[in-house]
């Protein structure tokens, strides 16, 4: 089954508490630290477009790519409704497309960990490299291996009520430690309490956690200069308390 297909209509409800505007401001600040403060920005694995719209509202000229037709359809509808001109297309971030001359490429909320082999990670980094202009900056986050091993994985249940909808998500992880991989088996129960209907959706998400040295090797293979790594939404070194880490890498050359 395609990942983020049946899951897509429920995605925004599931992450309604995620502060996309604050995250976008944080990413913008890190891009600025690396000398990029405006221009063209490409969002790889843009999902339903919430970061992309936030960047566009800040004045960036934004495009987005996602593997899931359903997520892209949602992103397009959202941009049209907001009156924002953002070029969204369905596509694989692991295949270099026509995108060129970008000042910044971002890939947010663990897209790099959805690439479950080193070859796939390198392919995604090559796409980012090809899309950037010389001196352009690539910002992305990933599941940080040190935190996954220290904290371990466990079954989680999340319930969201937005009348008349009630969404219950059960996330059952299977940890394949020798391969630094986790399969998260999601079961969603989507209830309409007015109509007394219930629908079940099942999706397995395959995730690879990474260590900064692996990220560095893949970036070097893809032509990037060495990256900065930090714990998500901080400027501290990646650490076992923070599940996600991010990296900021630059394409060689002067803008
Ligand atoms: C957890 S979601 C994050 C979506 C969005 N960036 C956000 O912050 O809400 C991961 C997204 O990565 C996309 N994705 C995973 N692998 C991809 C690939 N190879 N090419 C394009 N999109 C990919 C999925 O379809 C999904 O929309």
C-alpha cells in the first residue's frame, strides 16, 4: 500500500497542534545564519503544504514536491484557498527533477528518515544539490539514532476530537535494531459521531534513524560541504533527549 494515501485526509487533524509557523521561523533563522534570507525555496516531501504556505507568507518563492498524490492534492487546495502561488507537484525526492537555481531546499518532519537506505538518502541529497544554486543551503531533519536507542520505542495512542469527528490513532512500532530501522504500524479509527459511522485505516511506515556521521557521509557523496547538526528546534548538539535532529549543509560556490 502507498504510504500517506489513506492517511492523508486525516494528516492535518492528527498534527493540528504542530506549530508550523514557529518551525518555519526557526528554519528561516538557521537559513539566515548560513547567509540565505530570501529567494526561491523548495520543500522536498512537503506533505499537505503547511510549511510551504508559511514560507510563502514570509515572502519566499516556494515550490513543493511530495510522493503522495493525496498529500499534494491537499497542498494544492490549501494554497488555492489561501490565494498563494506555490508550485506543488507529485514526485519522488530521490529522482532529480527539473528544479534548479534555488536559494534554499528544506525537507521537514522526518522526510530523510522515510528514506530507508543509504542509497535512497544519497539520492534525495543529490536532488537537493541539483536544485540549489552555488552557495545555496539545504536544511532537513531526521530521527536521531542516539535518542531512538536511548528512549526506545513504544505503542502510543492518540485521540483527537473535532466534533462530529473523533480520530483514534494507534501506533505500534517494531524496532529492527541491527538495521537501525523502525516500522510503525498505524491503525486509525475515524468516527463520525453524528452519523454513527466508523472507518478503519491501516498503514505501515518504514523509518530509518540516522547518526550524524552517516548523514555527513551521504552529504559528502552528494557534493555538499560538511554540515552543522543540532537537536530539533535548538542549537544544542544532537542528544538522547531529542528524538529529532536537523542538519544544515551548503552547496559549494558563491551565490
Ligand atoms: C511526516 S510527513 C511530513 C510532511 C511535511 N513535510 C510536514 O512537515 O507536514 C513525510 C512526507 O514525506 C513524503 N515523502 C517520503 N518519501 C518521499 C520521497 N522519496 N519523495 C517525496 N516525498 C516523500 C511523504 O509522502 C510525506 O508526505
